[in-house]
C-alpha cells in the first residue's frame, strides 16, 4: 500500500462530507424559498436518501414556485452539490466497481466538474 493512500482516502471522505453538507444547505434554502414550512426536514433527510432527494428535485420543486430569487449562498451550495454528484456519477461510470478506486478518483472528477457546475448554475442561472 502506498503511503499516500490514507491521505487520498481521507480527502475523499472529507469531500463526501462537504458535498453532503452542500446538498443539505441547498435543499434547505431552496425549500425555504419555495415556502415549505419544514425546510429542515428536507435538509436532513434528502441527502441521506437518494430516493427522497430525487422526489424533491423531480416532483416537489416543480409543484411549488419560488417566492424569491436564489441567493449567492444557495447558488454556491448548488455548485458544490452538482459538482459532487456529477463527479461521483462520472467516477461510477468510468471506473470499475471498486469503492477504493472510485474514492481515489472522485476528488479529481469533482474538481473537473466544478467549472461546468459553476457555469450551469451561476452563469446560466439554472437552478438544479
């Protein structure tokens, strides 16, 4: 085992926590902007359950209009969330089904997805 292996896997674990927090912050701010009376419910449970997150993004958000435009904090949380999920999907598709190699490649894919996510969300004003 390489001496850099623990450092790289620690970086991947920290990135997982950062992306989870970014998804929580984005969901809470988005739910609050759409008038949801329980945005903390969505913030806690949506990142923990992929099905609940897909339900929120795919169905619930479409039924409720925004009451105010997205703030910078919400946009940046969305950039980190989209880049994190996008990087995870890229590493899951490109690499073999080995969790260790995916954890090693995910930070690289995350960094590669950051400019694309920033362009999509901040420059193009698309809300995920």
